[in-house]
């Protein structure tokens, strides 16, 4: 079992279509996904986030992308980090 992706089926809606029974890793890699995290988050180990993100993005045919924001913490209150996150989301969309 991975840090963020437990081995259990998920049910979710993607583009208005119900997707049932996917494993979490499959759901995150089969469909376009973006994870954004800061490297100074005191609640989550950045080392684990990096490993998880790299694992998912390197899977065959993965549509999972990630961005690590330098200096961003858990609540994105550090100077300039919120705008970096917003710009990343805009670029992704």
C-alpha cells in the first residue's frame, strides 16, 4: 500500500460519468490529475509527497502531474505562494 493511495476501489464522477471500482492509483493516473504541494508543509513530509508524486507520474500512460512549490507551507500563507498555486491551476486547466 502506498502512502496516499490505499488499495481499495473508488467510486467517483469524471466529466459527468460515474467511474466505479478503480483503485486509487489507477484513478489518479488514468485521468488527468494535478497535485500541488509546498516543500515547507509542517504537517506532511515533503519526502513522502515527492516519492508518491514521482511514482504516480512515472507509471505507463500516466496523466498524473505534480508541482512542488518552493517555500509553500500547508496553508499557502507565505509571501507569493498562493499566486504561484493559482497560476499552476490556471495553467493546468
